[in-house]
């Protein structure tokens, strides 16, 4: 499936986080949502990306946005990763890559499947406001914060 573009309706999903709690796109209706996909817990670039979003989390929240991370790793792997790096947002387990595929973020190489590094800013109306296919892992939130600063007054 192709990557959703700016203005497209965000594909619906329901996935469990590192604590087994289900999260659905519909839970965030009326809110800004940063939904990011990453290949693997505890790898250098994925850790840098998660920590960059962690460090910007308070600023994102001031603009009414929250963050969800998604990879094909297990809930247990996510729990350890989130704990080790004090991540304040849920990490969703997409074991079969179903949601990653809907967002055009699935690498499917014969026996190996990984989430591609993609990031989306989903508007309160459920549409894609921004889509990043080339993510700067050290500044993962910068483009989203700039967009929100222009569009949404800080609380």
C-alpha cells in the first residue's frame, strides 16, 4: 500500500502498547497526533529518534499533540525499551505489520519484516497534516513542532 499523503484520511488502527492497553486512532479524534514508525527497539537510530521525541514531548503537549510509536516488536520488547529510555508515550506493537502496511511503512523482505522509518502528524479531523518519509532521527519532532507552532497556539 502507498504512503498516505497530506490531506488523506489517516488509516484507522487498533494496537496494544507496551502495557497491553489498546489504542485506536479514534481515541485521538479532536487531538493532534504524531504517529511514528520505526524498525527496531534498542537500535542506535531508533533510540535516537525515540529520545528526540521524548525530549520534545512537553513542547508537543503544549500544542495539544501526543505521540505514539509503532514497530513490529513485541509488547515485552517495547516495555523494556520504554523503561530504559524513560519514554513518556506509548509504543504500539504491530507484530504482523498490518498497520505499518496501511501507512506505507512496511519492509517485507521474504522472511523478514520491519517497519520503515516514517512519521505522520495527524490533525484533529483525522487527516494527515504532515508526512515525513526521510526522518532526521536526532530532530524527529522539529518539523512537527514548527507546523504546530504556526497552526496551534501553545497552551
